[in-house]
């Protein structure tokens, strides 16, 4: 029998509906809370240097998040979002990639760009939107980007990066396609990883991006961070079915669910996902399960939608402490040295804050540069009107008013 619909023709004479729970998708877990590899589990092949870099990045991000959350409360920056509770999911997945693989993030993946080498000074310049910011002060805080580090600048609208990741990854694959056979002629050298939350998986861009990736076999890793809440909406009010992983299966792509607080499990899953993407030229979906310990952002108060008891139940499952215990057991970490290093990082962050907040804001003309080679008349007209407005209200724009040409 022909099969023009490209579906399974496993004939049955029993009237029976299937739901997503029939899939029974397991969650990969390798590392126990005590820092020991769980019975029956196999630790991934990770060298000492990578493991130490992974840990130091998680530790740095936790300390950066603490300081910048406080800075926002002091009115020094306008906005901030923490990675609290999801450090292992982001850092370990990035560690499993090549340095020049493309990262398309949502807005809670500062650990990814930190692992790639984004400096403390660069973090501060972006957060304070000063003239040294790579984005020229045009973005909200935590909307990082770096061409050098292959980290696409973050967009605030949810889900926009998902179809973009599919298209970019397909372009990465095209270089390795034999024009005569249409098949892979060589192993793909670079892939794309796309991070998003389970809330973004409710956007239309999610479905369009995954379907396109599956049909065209784009080498992209879709990394879904299921942290339990889309701002204040709990997961059980966002969707039916077995999480986000079941959707990957529905779109016909290889899928895995992983304990997002387990750095070894995330590293192993992403490492294998990348192998599939480069060797087979296919998309892979990874669903990370890790609780968002902090608020959605500094604009959010989680006490309005979840209890202190719920938060306390998850605080004991700290991804950094779990991985730290494993490192200590390997003899790859000295606890006294670690504590001393943490104190130094705190001091460095505070010093960097004091420097960055004193750096001048970008010149006003940066608002219209890089859009056109020469600003079009309508844009130039808006710019001139803005300058006149600022000159008329210098008290409202004290920094900018003094730099208008």
C-alpha cells in the first residue's frame, strides 16, 4: 500500500485513542545530591579543565546575579533577570558545544555567554547601557550579544529566535550537501543551539520553527527550559500533555528529557544531541527540568503565585552544590581556595559596577547609526525633532543634553 501522507500504517482493528502519557518519557539523571554518580548511570567523558571551567562559570553567574539583583533594588540599573536554579542547565549545555557553534538565547542564559568568554567589564557595560556597550546602549539590561562569541543578540519578544535558529542551522548544513545527491557529503562542522522557556513553547514561532527544522532536517538543538512557570503561569495551566518533550516526538525529531539541575546529565545529553546534529544533520529537542528559584525578573513578585514552602522544597536541590560535591570527590577542587575565590569575585563585581556606572552614555547619534548607510529623510527628521525636544528639557535629559552636537 502506498503511503502519500508519510505516516505509520500499523493497522489495528481495536478502537483506541492514544494520548501523550502513553509515551512515558523518562528524565535522564546521572549525578546524585551527594555528588556520587547514581547506580546504573554512566558519567560522561568530561576532562578536568572543562569541568573546572563549567563550575567556575556557574559560581560566577550566581554571584553576578546576587550583586546585580541588589543593584537594581538600589536603582543603579533598571532591570535584571537571574539564572538562579538553572545554572547547570545553561552552562553544561554550552560546555558540550564547540566554541564557534551558534547560540540563540532567550534572556536567562547569561551563563552561556560567560562560559564563552564574555568579560565582567562587558557584562557591566551592557547592564549600564554605557558607551562601551557592544549594543550601543540600545537594549534592555541582560539582552546580551556578541558576534565574536557566536551569541546572537537577544530579542525580548518570546520565541522569535526559534524559527531564526532553524534557518541559520539549515544554512550551516547547506555547505555540506552534495548538490547531485542532496545528501550530506561531509560531517557538519557547526550547529546551532536555541534556548527558550516552556512558556515560549506556547508561541506560534515554536511550532513553525520545529516543524520547519524537522521537515528540512536542520542541525539545531532546541533546548527547552521547563522551569515550572511562564512568569506567573504554572506549567499545568500552560499546556496539556507530557511537557515539551512529547512535542519533539510529535514533530518527528529525536528527543530527550534531562534533570536540569544535574550538570553531568545535561552535558551528556547535549554532547549526544550535538553528535546527532553534526553526523546525521537532524534537529534534536532537549527538555531541561529545573526549578526557577528566583523571580521571573526584578519586575516580578513570585509570592503572589507560589508559596514559600514550594520554594524551600527546591532550594535544597542546588545545581552548583551538587556539581561542587562531585568535583571535590574527583580531587579537582580545593574548598578553601574556592571560598577565597568567591570573595574575590564579589569584590571584582562590586568594583566593576562602580566603574561602569560612571562611564558616559552613548552619543545621541548612535540611535540612528547602523540602520542605514545614510539616515533616510524620515529618520533624520525624527532625529532632529528629538534633539530639539531634549534641548528644550535639559533637566529631564541631563546626560544627553550636554552631548548634543
